[in-house]
C-alpha cells in the first residue's frame, strides 16, 4: 500500500485527505461527490501526480504539472 494526499479546494473550503491504496486512482472514488469546479491536487509523498478540476459529473479535466512543483497544498 502506498500513501497519498488529495488536496481539494472548492468555492468556500480547502481540504486535505490522506489515504493508503494500491494505486492512485482511488482518489477519484474519494472525490466523486465533489461539486463541479472543485480543484484538486493528487500527491504521492512529495511527488505531484496530478492537478485536476471537476468539469462535470464523472468528468475531471487534467492540468499540466511537472517535477519540482510546490509541496502539497501550496501550488
């Protein structure tokens, strides 16, 4: 099991959820009930895996990210 962080920011709040899973796709199960427009970052330790925005129900738009981006929740 690997350790991940999902940092989500909506219109009025910011949350950080830590979880353990075999693969990072479990983060989508956690975030599926979020409102459209919610922004999220998925981290494995200090490595940023994905930046995304919920575009519609069951649809996430991925955004570019690169090695060396900010620490979890600060980018």
